C-alpha cells in the first residue's frame, strides 16, 4: 500500500525513469546471479530439449501402468531365520512372495514394492536409519555371472573346467521348488558333469561335443545353499588328445516363480517382528493366471535409463533416455511403435537435420526379424506434407544392422515455419510390438559453420610429465607433443588429485577434490547430481562426445553425464585391451572430427595405451631397447604378483622396463597426437579449437621402492603434463612454473569460452590469471588415496603444499601414522625428509587438512555401488586392476 501511494505521487516522467531503473536492476541481478551457461550463437536445436507433453501425439508409454494391477499379500508366523546372514546385533529373516516382483534393469530395484509391519511402512535396507527393521528384495530367478570365475575363458566366453577344477556359487532357495538350467558341452574326451548341492551329489549328466541346455529340478530346504559343478570321467582316461579332458559351461541360470524378501531385524525387536503382520503390495511381471504380462518389457523400459533430471527436468512419459547401446552410452528419444512426436519450428538459413535411429536389443533376447520397425521423418509446410526420410531396421546386412545415422539438407525450406514429425511403426507382419525397442538418437537441426567453437580434451592415462621432451626429458619420446607445446601454454608443475584413474578423472572432469566428490573406491559411482564439464558445455550448445578406453573411465561410473555419445572401448567392439589402442583411437577420432567439423563440439579422448601392460606393437616396442634387453613386452603388475617376495631388479632390468614405458609414449605421440593435429589442420579448424592434453597420474619405477601407481603420493605419481592450445594459439610459447591442479581445467575452459557457470560449485579456478601474470604464487593442491583393503581411515594418504613445501601424511584411525616433508625447489625427487626441522609446518598443514576434510566429508555424496558387467571386469583384469 505504501508503494502504491508513492507511485501515485510520482509524475509520469519520474514514473518512467523509475520503471526503467527497476527493469535494468532486475536484468543486472539476473545476469549476475544466473549460473547456467547461455547458449552460444552456433548452438544446434536439439529435439530432446524441445520435447514436452504437447509434442507427443502417441506413445505406448502413455498410461502403460494401467495394464498392471497391484498384488497384495499378508504373512504372519511364516518368516524363516537365516543364520548365515545374521549377527549378534542384527538377525536376518526371510519370506517368499507368491509371485515374482517386477524389477528394473541390472540393479534389480523393485518397480513398486511396499512392505509394512503392523501397518507401519518399513524402509529398504539401503535407506534404514538407527534401529529400523529394514528389508531387501532377493531375486531367485537370475543368471550367474560366469565371468567372475577364475576359469572363465574370454575367447570362448565360457568357464573351462579341467578334471581337478570346479565351478561353485552361493544362492538362496525359497520354500518352493526351483529349476536349474545349465548350458554345457565337453571337448574331445567323453565326460560327465556332476552337480553337487552343499557337497551332496544331486545328478550326473553325460555331455556331448555340442552345446545343450540341461534342466535340473531342485527341491531344497529354504535358506542359503552352495552349488558346485565338477567334471567326471568314467572308466579309463584316454591319452593323446590335443588338450586335457575338459567340460565347458556357457550359461547357468536359476528360475523360480517366487522371490524372497529378507528382513534385517535389530536383536531387541525380534519378538515384535516374529509376532507381527507383514503386508506386501507390489507389481509383478506376471498376470493373475501366471502368464507373462505382455506389457512388462515396456513398463521396465519406461522406468529405466531415464536421462539425468538436472539436464532434462521436463521429461514427459520418461521418453528422454540415456541408454547403453553396445559399447556406447547415448542420448535418445525412446520411440517404441507406435510413437509419433511433432515439432513446430522456424528453419534458419542452410539448415541441416541430423539424427540416428536404432533398435535396442536386450541381452540374450531374440532380435526382431528384418524390417520389424519402420522409421519416418515427415515435414509439413504451408504448401505440402512429405516424407523426407524412411527406413526400416533390422537390416539384412550384419554390420550396423541395429543402428544407422542420417543427415538431411533442409535448405530448400530455409526461413519457413515447418512441422517435423518423427514416426516409428511396426511392420504389418509383426504380431506383437511389445519387444520392439526403437529409438531416435539425438535428432537436431544445425547450420554448418566451420568457425563454431570447439574443445578437445585428451587424457593420456598414466603419463608422467618428466618423460616428455617438452618437460626436459633427455629422450625424444614426444616430438609432436613438443611441437604442439610451442603453439600452446605449458604448465610445468601440475598436480593430479589422486594417483589412480577413477578418482583422478572424476576430479578432472568435475573440478572437485576427492573429499568433495567422494569417489575413493573402485565400486563407487559418481554422484549424479554433480555438474560436469560435459554437462555445462551441453547446456551452452556444444555437442559433447567421448571416445575412451573404458575401464575405470567407463560410463558405468557416471562419466557419461552430459555427453550425447560416450563410447568404450575406443573404436568400437574390439578386444578388451588392444596393444594398438592409441592408433585405433586416432583413426576413429579423425573420422569423427571430419564428419563434425562444422559444429560446435566438446570431444573427450582417453586412452590406456601408456598404461601397463607395456606392450607396444612392433617395431615401436624396440624404439629404446638395448640389443640384450630381457623383455620386449611386460605385464608388470602380473609379473610382480607372480613373486612371493618383491623381485630384486637389476639396474639393467629397471631400465628395460622404463624403455618399454617410453616406447608407449613415443607410439602414442606418433599416432594419436600426430593424427589429431594433422586432422585439425587439414580440416581448417585448428585455429578455433581449444586443445588440451593432460594425464590423470604418473607411474613409478622404483624411485621410492615401489612400482606402477595408486600406492603413493610422490611426484612421479602426482605430477602430470598440462598443455593447452588456446583458440588462435593465444598465449603461445608461455611456460608457467606456478603449481596448479587438474581441477583447474574445467573453469579454464568455461572462462576461455566466456560462458557463465556456477563457479562456487567447483574447487578449481581458471588458469587465465596465471597465464596473464595476474597470479604468480603456487596454488594449494590436495591429493589423496584410500587404501582398497582399508575402509577406515579414508583417505589413508594425503598430500598438500605450502609453496614449494610438500607434506605427505599417512593416517591411522585417529592420529598420524607417518609424515614426510619435502622442499620441492631443493629436492624435486623427494629424497630428503625434512620432518625433524619442519615438524611445526607439517603439523600446521595437517591441521589445515583435518579442517578441510571435516567440512567436505560432512556432506555425504550419493556414491552408489556400481554393477561390474562381464566386459568391464575383463577390461580391469587386462589393466591389472583385478585378478
């Protein structure tokens, strides 16, 4: 009322001035406070951003939930005690459901399951607090992961058992019968397969040389059981065969029309639980009569692999998804038939429509017949309506039969308002469409512009800075990277935030120290709420793509956030660890850059080429070897593990290992770096590209009586290269000595491109002040490690600095176990521990670290455990990370 009265007293001229003042103030407040990147002028129009409820003309996802009715059960005095899963504080009890519960994806999280005790809703196990009684759904029907067995053969994709070997695993049985399915065969020697349950023989099955599925009915007491499969020969063993007698097991499955629900009950609440009434309400994939609900696959599809809500807050019917498709994780509009999406837009000059289309095929499922799904793009303007694209999948050809890309010139419609419709239908001879999972990959409209900005980030895994020529190495390991450094800014003292791949790349791409992202262990996934470099650039209109070596940079850990296309391993479906990985990545990246040179893009390239095992293709592997070298290749981690005690390498053997490591660098430089630079120059986009080359950690060659990486925080493991070629080679020739961090890359990219971003959400800072001489002092780095076999303390090792003074602290649970202090200016190789003379400085830095970790670890991140599939396990084995 006071404001209204004041306005009445103002003259019209003053009122106009006041209105303009408030409008300007409001705009300035918005401009200063807005943290989301504003789209660049060259930003393509992505249909995935446009899709809202009104764009959906039809989709089988609409009201699909109406095809399911909840089942309700009550259980009292039925729970069975499970001693194997009980402790003195928590007792485990189990009940059997009347039918299976519908679960979503590999996580097997129930789609809809409510559990009550005496009318009180109970939390799931992962959500329990204090002395809650919690529950956990256990799927009885499951496929056993054979790849986790020591006898798994990655070539034949089966478990190979000699006469003295066995396959075994634990499982839970319900109170009802269940079925065991085993797909197996023998080799040349007549053999039987023995099945044991809890060390008691169940059956013997004679095998043939061809694969067969065998079904065994099991009637077991409820609870935990141990199943063992062994080979057996009856009669005299034959000799003279090409291999020993063996059986080969390709698949093992358990099947049951029931599930188990385990209850975890605090000891003091046992009586309450045993006397209580348990009530269940859930959705099942089965109908009332026991048949499979034909809509179950579509319901599961709708509620899985939903795209990150931060990037796509509006997602009607959960059509926008990030799906795993072969070796790729991609952004799609899921469009099972019959789906129809309409978009009205004005076409700019020289517009191009680009998209992919494909079929998602479930593992172990029978693919639909050729031509089962029809894809159409219909364009309508004021004059007419016409189909500008039509194709069907699968195709008869084997290559890419389930996925294709297309590009359509729309310049004939430039300047017009048009309606573009994406249509998917099933072929007329398809009796059912419920198993046709068709999709459109990232359809977009763009105007080709070579001058559009581009960012390429190259991570050469395990590359230590001091083995590059441009960092002073005596050998010519990196002539092409050295030449690039002369066009770039070279940072001489760059510190990784960890000394192994997963946490260090998380810090690099999310601009957070480990204590903030809290990814310390190899089974943790990055918190999906954290913004990344890719997600920021996507919002700004860049097209983010990644081609990586997988492993601990796999999409399964959450690295795919923000990327339209995240591929592993580089170049497609190749062997888990290719000795020519850098060359394959070079060829693949070159093809991709040539195809996308006229768009704004962010390209992340990562390779394990330099990472062990050191196995460069010949003749590259002999580049630095002496004639009498002991090894021309070596899997160092496996070699070290084969010794009961650490081997005592001679100086010549140590040099041999270093020579092989240097050959990996030389090969990577001569293939990947050379090819990348030549491609950028030949396409004419070198000038406008921001090109960053770095690494996640280094490698130790016994400088501190250790090998490889991920064990210590010394310079050889933490100090990495960082070379940034700015657009138009701005700042070229600068060599900068101040200490900086990998977490500084993200802010540097954003500020170079003049894009707004939520700076307070990140711990890194732009390097532009360092480059421009406005900041000359060393930045403080914090690097740490959690030991894989020790969960407390976490982290167990910490390192930080004050200028050139570096402290490394090994923690016990509540105190300091060990402390080292080095003056890096005087002792760059960390040989002289200054603890005696610099104890007070060490304690000061320790207190600073303690305060920092208390604050950061008080904010708990959602780092859920990952599901390691067969492909990822094999990759990690090849890299030497798991046995």
